[in-house]
């Protein structure tokens, strides 16, 4: 429940603040105690909570899939093997349906990793908004002697644009790599400068080159930006709604009961959102890599 010591605005602000580690203005290193301090730390500051939860969930994904692979049998499969095989078959059919650019052993494992990892990070949105932050505040004050109001914890890594842009730019770099590898520098440059406007007249075509480059470059840059912002925006909005519902618990018994029904309904609907966002990110990654393997 929302803390009675905080106003609604302060409660929302506290839950949307990352636990940030970086260099203070005086040159010392440590955690930010306010959003202003986190902003002053600049680009090289690290959102520790986003890193911890994303890496932890990645390790959890690897552990269970590795466990299923080691215990795989040609006989009657167990529950874990059935579940993993179902996911692998789902990813395999998605790759076969969207990727037609020849053979690439990276695409299917990458698609599997993206889908499961993003799904697990999105799934953290279903954890009640106060449970882990309150646990972090208790641990920070008990073991570190920190002010509990300055111990921030965001449990959903995909509500952090740093995480979503990191994944999107990783995909973007792969797209650039395979575009140049398959088509060569000349072919890739030609795609950026010789379309969509074309002319048989060399002078007119030379005039079209900068126009084509601007249009195609914007289209190219839009790919990672759209990937990152779509995932971030949907998950951030979903988390905000859960936070607003949590505030209702402090407004009396009637509002608390109403908030409970709202929370249940939104959680059920949100299961679709977290799955859909993981699927969209994965599918667009496959499509972008497929485009990188095709020559115009």
C-alpha cells in the first residue's frame, strides 16, 4: 500500500525513480538520493536496479533452458521439457515465417533470447508495486543504515529507457553488420542513396542522392528508436496504472476494495500486453534482419 508518510505525488515519484550509482558533483562516487542528483551524474551513471533485475532474469532464463536441455529425453518428456519445446517450436515457426534471407544460425537463437528475456522482464510488472521496494528499503536501512526514503527500486527493467534502447541498438548494430556483410559497402550505400527517387539522367540522379539519403537515413534510424520507445512506452504506462491503483488502497476501505478489483482486471489484461510486447520486439528484429539479408 502507499505509505501514509508520502503524498500521492511523492509516492509516484519515488516508485518511478531508479536506484542510480554514479559520480557526484563533488567528485565522489555513490548512490543518488534524489532525482536531481541522478540527473547530475550524467550519461555514465548506472541504474543498478535495472541492471540487477535484467541480468538476474537473464541468468534465470539460461538456467532453466540449460536444465531442460541437459534433461531432454526422447521418451516421455517432463513438464519443463514440454514447456521449453513449445517455446522453441513457437520461435522456430516465427522465424521460418518472417525470415527468408537464406541461412543464418544467429537469427533463431537471438529471437528466442529476445522473446523470453523481454517477457520475463515485462512479467515483473505483475509483482505488486510495493513488495520489492519495501523490502529494499528495509534492507537498506537495516544493513546499510540508509534513509529508507532514499532507497529506490524499479523492478521492471523495460520501464527504463536505458534498457530498451540498449536492446534496440544491439539489434540495430546487427542489422548494420549483416547489411554490409551481405551487400558490401557499395550495396549498402546504394540502398541509402539511390532510392526511392531514381532517374536515367545522371545529373538528375545526382540531385536525388542527398534527398534519398535523408529519407532512407531517417527510415534506418527510426528502426531502433521505434523498437525502444514502443516497449518502454507500453510498459511504463502499465506500471504507472498499477501505481495509481495502489494509491487507492490508502483512500479508505471502499476505494481499497474497488482498487483490488481494478488491480485484478488490469493484471489479467496486462498478461496480454507483456506477451504481445515481447512478441512484437522479437518479430520486428527478425523482419529487420531479413531486410538486411535482401538486396533491392
